[in-house]
C-alpha cells in the first residue's frame, strides 16, 4: 500500500514536470458508496416539491404579496446566476435549479410587505456573495439564501424590523398583515398566540414561517426522500426543547411554552429547509447531530437573551461557519479500524 502511494506520488510529479495535469486524489475512509441518481438537479427538484405546501399556504394567506415577493426573488437569483457565471466565464448552471431554490427560500424568509427592490438586492447578494464568490455550486460555506437575507436586513433594517411586517396598504389578507408577528407580539406585549394559529398558519410573519403544518409536511417529504438528513432537524428540535424547557422551569409562570417556541417563528423553516442544505452542513454522521443541536440551542439563546425576537438566520450562519471544524472533529473510523502505520525498515 505504501509502495503504491509512493508510485502514485512519483507519477503525479512526473506528469507535472511534463506539463500534464496531476490527477486529483481524494482519500476518505470506507465504505465508499455512491448513488448515481442523487444529482444536484434531482435534489433541488425535491426541495422545490417539499416547499410546495409552504408556498401554497403563503400564496393563500398573503395573496398577491406572496406571488410578487417569490417571483421577484426567484427571477433575481436566476438573473444573478446567469450574469455572474458569464462574468467568471463558467458554464451557466441555471438548469440544476439551485438558483431557483435559493430564490424561493429567500422569498419565503422575507415579509410579504417588503418592497420589490429588497428582493432584487437580496437575490443578487445571495448568489454573488453567498455562492459564486466561493466558486459556485457545491463550494459555498454559508447558505446563500441566508447570506442574501442578512445583507438586506443590514441594508434595510427598517423594512425588516418588527414594523416592516405590518402592511401600510392593501394587497394581502387584512388578518395576515395588520398584526405583529407572534414572537414580536409576545416580546413587546406579552401576548401569547394560540397553538392552533401557529400550527395552521393564521398569523403574521415571513412568508414561509407562519404554517408549522405545511413546513412539517414538506420537511418530512425531504427526509423520506433522503434529500435532507433527518439527523439535523431532530437534533435541532432536541436543542430547542432543551433550552426552552430549562427556561420554562426557571419561569414556571411563562405562557410561551416549549411548543410555542417549536411551532412559532422560523424555527421549523430553518431546521427543515435551511440547516439541511447538504453543501453548508456537515457530511459526517456525528457532525450532523452536533450541527443540529448547536443550531437549536443558538436559536433559543438568541430568542431569550438578544434584542431580536427571532434568531434563525444568525444561528444558521454561525453553525455554517463551524462546519469545517465539525467535520474535522468527527472524522469516522475506517471499516476494520485505523490503517496501521508503515513500519520503517
């Protein structure tokens, strides 16, 4: 084995000296399994199918606002993908639907009352700063949609703060956009939303966060198809329940319970559709559990101790940044144990 490795290294060096590109060797512990059907295009289509219940409810509840917001974000992401890949002289990758998925998730993470220019800028930031600056599909460190969401949140804080969710004019369901979001209403007015409203989506919020039932249906589909690793949402739920349970024990009179934290806000949207992004999440089995647990804990810590009523976006970006370390810390043992070290003669 050591002789073969030495011969490969010598062959690579000889190829480089002769002007030929050296072969790329990727070494990982076995077993080595590969599903040829698990292409980027198929995975992106699965995500879009999983998002259908969420999109359908957003359109029903927020009406034309949702249609405009989703359309603007998708078109902006697709246009940014085409423009930036052409500038980098790379093949246009629109056909894999990754830009469409980024646009849908970005649109669902925004309030329906956002002006059109917010979605346009967010889409270009998501693709340009979140993906193509790292080299394109499969090379990004952070979830592109959350990069775009963070960019517009910093650029337009007034439009994405609590008051930005309340419409100043018509165009959407009056019941949907004339009330504060459940988390904001509780933080500012100590008003507790009924669990059934959080489950079925008769509250205000970002387009994709209001209906826990729609999110669970779509998320279960992704886990069943193995497009999403079920370990991440399960461990994220465990992290949220752990911290929320401790908080309820410390404040036994609190009316905002563990179930309110679970169903309310963007937690389910983040745990099922954003944190499970295979590119920006760990690849090791243990790493997925650590990643999801850290995400759930961070969401709760931000909800309790920060000035933001919601912490999903920041939590996703923080755990994305930790993925290289998590992968390094959780390298699995090869089948049969570690490879014995070569004995020097």
